[in-house]
């Protein structure tokens, strides 16, 4: 049962991040090597900003954000226990704040590099992400640096079922994100994003402003990924900057997207499922596997190495992923095709 | 004589190379203007500079009386100049139909993608696209990825995409290169029919096919306009010399 919960939790969180990356990379062709940054912004929204907002409302003051967060957590948890609606309000406010800040961060951080070609864009986004990560990790002013901060338990009222309830909420958000990205990617907007990925000059010749399109894609992608960061922080009841590494939140989501099939949202979900299953399996049995294979290195490195090799194999042997990208055949297109083929047959 | 596009002493350098050297051309409204010249004479550079893909180093470009010098390509396209590329630039993983739909004036608004208000435009765009594909004899390939088309078909796709836009000036860089002569004449006849609605600026080497459709000709060599007029330009000694030396 615990494995099932673990699978559902990580599937939900990674599905949100991978779907957002698929919109940016799979559709729009933006190689967002700074994906972890958007997830971190979601965590900062909860641990750094929402904590301070709650402290203001409850008149709490402390010397530093670490002590402040502990006090906020104690008082707010008590308040939520007596008024569950408060917990839901804080939860929804945190998610809204995270998505708004995520969108703003997405725009701000892509602006310096928006005019660059894809490879330069990728490396610039990676650099910006690393700078923000390091500052957040070493400064104790934002979210307590490597000490971290506490976060109120917004669903504390659900008692023993708290984790189950929270995981269901995360899965609900993953479903909503899937529905949202499917809706916008299966539209002329999604097609224009794909066209930008294929050939920027052609899109310019068609009268489309690729800078504005890149900004839009980055804003949506970052807003969605920030929601995952907020959910993860609210679920784990703390924010520690070192949890938001580029391996966990940039490299792994890229692997999921490439494995499932870039430009195919269903494929990406399949990629997430395969990855999360493999990760849980490896985490559970990595010592046994290491012993069995008599590996000459620490077991902890096995996971990173295996996923690195998997990424290489996917790119080399199956770059289109498990599920190939499909053309965007909307209902209006199908109607016109049906009408034309009907007329020809008559 | 109404002028739709005019360049004034337009120059473009690539390092020490003068690709365009004080070029002055005037493209007449509702006419087909042809630019010819040997390879490397600056024809494509002129198109790229006029359409905003290259920045001019000096000189001006006026379109419909407005100064459009060095405006970005998408703004120039929105003003009503549509261009094709000399080397076809397909959106490879998109189907033939999708390649055309991208050139219709819609699809950039996120809010429309969310509220679904694009459906009427998609329907109109698809109907228009199929009419163009039928004319170009590509309609049977509508759901084929562009990367699977032949060289000639890719040229037709370029023209098809440009026809999707409501443009005032159609700039076509070698529109019938690699296209069979029968279809090439059909395409140019179509341009003739469309002359009432738009103006054309063509760059083309296949003079045997294109000449009878053109109203005015510019001849370029070494980044300069060396002659202009009607078919008699080919009797100009400078033009004869340029072509003979290019062949030699």
C-alpha cells in the first residue's frame, strides 16, 4: 500500500512538471534546462511568502524566517483544526500565489535569453536556474537556506487520512493540468508553438512574433511547474532549497518527456509512469541490485547512472519516445475533410 | 503608375562583401515584377533585406508609402508582404495541411485556445487551405508530414503557405524551380489572375517559363541593378556580358 501511495504521489507531482516541460520543449521547442527554477519558485511561494503573509495576519514576529515558520505552523495548524475552511483557503491561496509568481518568474527569466537560438537559450536558462538555486540554498533569508522552513499543514483536519487525501488532491491537480495542456496544445495555438519549434524563420514569415510566443509558453510552463513546487512543499510540510536540484526537477522531467514522446501529452504521462515505477523499484532494491551485480561503486549512484544511460539510449535508439507525436486534427478540420471526401464520393 | 514597394539606395554588407550596393527598385502595384541575375548577384539578399530577415546597412525600404526599413519580419508580414524561401523551409513534422494553417492569421492568442473561440477561424482556414491544395495538386497529400514531400512538392508548399495570407505583395524566391513545366505555367497563370488583388515580386531563373507573365524586369549583378525594363533588357550589352561571363 505504501508503494502505491508513493507511486501516486510522485506520479502526480512529476506529471505536472513533465506536462509543463512538454508544453515548453515538446511543443514550443524551448529547451528549458532551468525547469527546476519554476518548481523552486512554487516552494518559495509557500515557504517564503505565504509564511510571511500568515505571520502578518496572526501578528507573529521572529528574528528569522526559520523561527517564524515554526511559530506560524503551530498557530495556523491549531486554527485549521478548529476551522477546516481556513486550511482550504490557505491551500488555494498558496497554489494561486505559486502559479502567479511562477508565471512572472518564467517571463522574467526568459527575457534575457528570449532572442537566442535554442542551444544558447538552453545554457542561459540553466545558468539562471543555478544562480537562483545557489542563492536560495545559501541564503537563510529566503526559505531558511539549508536549514529549511516549516510549512503549515493545510489538511491537518483530515487526521489519519491526511496523506491519502493530499495525494488524491495532487492527482486531481495532475488531471486538471493534463486537461488544460491538452486543450491548449490541441488548438491552433498548440500548432503555432510546434511551428516555432520546427522553424522560427517560417513562423516569422507567417506574421507571428516568436518573442511573444516564447514568453507566453514560458509563462504557462513555469506557472504550472510552480504549482508542483507548492504542492510538494505543502505535502512534505517543509521547504528545503536543496530538495530542488537540477537532477530531480530538470533532468528527470526531461527524461520522462523524451521517454514518453515529446509533443504528445499522453506519451508524457506514460513516460512519467515508467520513470516513477523504475525509480521506486530502484530505491527499494538498489542495495540488492548492487550486491547482485557486484557493482564497484556506492549503491546511491546507481540510480543516477541508470537514468543517465536510459536517457542516452532513448535519444539514440528511440528519439521519438514511446508514443509518437500526432498531428493536430481538430474537430473543424475533421468536419471539412468529411465534407470534402463526401463531395468527392458523390 | 502606383508603387507598392520602393527601395532607396539600399545597401547590405557581409564583412567586406557588398551584397547590395545602393539598390533602387520600384515595384508597381498589381503588376508582376521579375528580378533576374546570375547566382550571387544579390537577388535573395534583396528579398531578405526587404522582408526584414537581414538588417540593411544603409538606405531605405518603403512599403505602401511607409518606411519599413529594418522592421522585424513578422511586422513586415503583418503589413502585407508575404515571402517564400529559395530553399524550401517546410515545417517538417507538421502535415501539409498544418503547414498552410500556420500561415492563416490566427492561432497566437492563448485565451482563444482556452475558451475554444478559434473553431470558426479553423474551419474557414481549413476550407481555404484545401482550395489552395487542390489548385497546387497537393490535396491528396494533406495529411502527409512535410518532411516526406519531394523537392518540387516542397516548392509548391511554399507557394501554398504564402497564398494563405491576405497579402498585398507576394515575394517569391524561385517559385517554380523544380516544378514541372505544366504546373509551373498553371502557377504563374494563377499569379496573373491574382494581380488584381496583389502585386508580385519574383526571382526566377527559368526565363523560358516566367518571362511571358512579367510586366517589368530588373537585372542584378554584383549587388547592383545593371538594367531594367521589359524583355529588351536582355539585349543590353551589360546584361549580355554578365550572363556570358557567368556562364564562362
